[in-house]
């Protein structure tokens, strides 16, 4: 069983296509692509941390149908557009900042990016969404949103590889864990 991370799927939200220049003609095409990519990545027994903005629609039944089509044990870190998504049968839901361990690494998750977080620069990683790829990650922080990761959940190994390529943290702030 693997662990995956994602954010900002915005299922059922037609306005996300022009707002983020997503390459889809319709929201039906968008949702089908994201669902297919999710299920090709995530096995039924895997865990997925969704860092907010799962879906946007007034149709709560449609949101629930979209949720049930996705593989995995799903955990929500609430985002600013999750008013109706919060009613879904998530395995867990967390408000604000959520700290946990993923594959032996201390991880601080929040829908929003932070400049500092618990145990920052002491081995802790910060994962976030909300910015739709507009905010460059660092050697300790990364946007896990679908706009950054080919519209699919991402593994911690791939996140760590991306962080290793980052040079946005000044050398004097890079300290060993």
C-alpha cells in the first residue's frame, strides 16, 4: 500500500479550466481525465492525502459520485473551496495545519503555503496546494497540486526528487536535519 498526495482537483468546477489554463474543453473532459489519472496511480488500498479544494458544485450528489469513483483511503486537509466536500465520507479530515509522518519523514501539510512551519529546516517537509503551481517550491516545501503534477496524485519520492532540484533556498539557510 502506497501513500499519495494531491491538491486542487476542483472537480465539477468549470471555472477552473480558464482560471488555471487547464487543457480541457469541458468540465466533463476535465473530471474524466483527473479521475482516470487518479485511478491509474492510486490502488484501492492506498492512502491519498488531498490538501484541499476537492470539488466545487452546488450538487452535493454529484460531488459524492465523483468522490466514490476515486480509488484509495482518502484524507482531506480542508481548503478554501471545500464547503460541500467536507460532507463526504473521508477517512479523516483536518483543518489548518496537519502534521504527520509519511514514509519516515515528518511532513507538515496545509492547503496554503507557508514561509515557516513546525520543525522547518530541521528535517520537516511542508506540502501545500492553493497556488496552482504559481509559487515555486524549495528544498523543504512543495506544491502537490494537480496543476504541478500532470493532473494526478504524486508520491513522496517524486516530491523529494523535485525538492532536490530546487535552488530557491539560500545556502546559509540549508542546514542538515
